[in-house]
């Protein structure tokens, strides 16, 4: 299938990536770097990212940590938080292990939530950790 990328709200403060079925690393790079960068550069305020894995448990073959780090490095300066919206215990466990390997600057900006509501609450509770 693919990764759908859109603004999550009219204020353009959150980009929503919805992962569906089986997706490729090429899909990932198009969504997480090319499309995200283009969207973030269209505004001057802080933009957060929700990566929604509710409809899939699929992760393509490859070195996951490298793909995640490459995407994080490609984000423009106005990126805020990356929040994985996941209910799967397997994906949360895998994600937690990957995040533990990231540089400290990135670790402070990556979170997990069960719902969009919880993700928005994370943004509110941690807003002082980033610059607008």
C-alpha cells in the first residue's frame, strides 16, 4: 500500500503520515523527507509529525535505525516533535529500542502515543523543550 501524508489540522502545525499495509523505504523517504520538508518549509512556525501505524504492523527489511536517523536529519529547523501513534505492543517495543540508539537531541523529540488526542497532549506538555 503506501504512506498518506497530509496536514492534520488547518493551522498547519501537525503533519500526519498514515502508514497502510506494506510500504517500502522509498515510500518512507518520499513521505518523511521529501513531502515533509516541502510542507514544513511552507510555514514559518513549529511543525510536529504524527506517524500513524494503527492500520499496519509492517516494517520493510533494512536497517531501521539508519532510515529513521536519515529522516530526522533531513527535517527543516522548524520541526518540533515526531510522535508515533501506535497501539501495537510489538511496534512500540521495537520503536523504543531504536529511539534508545538515537543521539540525545533526537531522543528528546520522539514520543509514542496511543491516540491523536494523546499526541496533542504530549505536544502541550513538552512545548518548552523546543523553539518556535
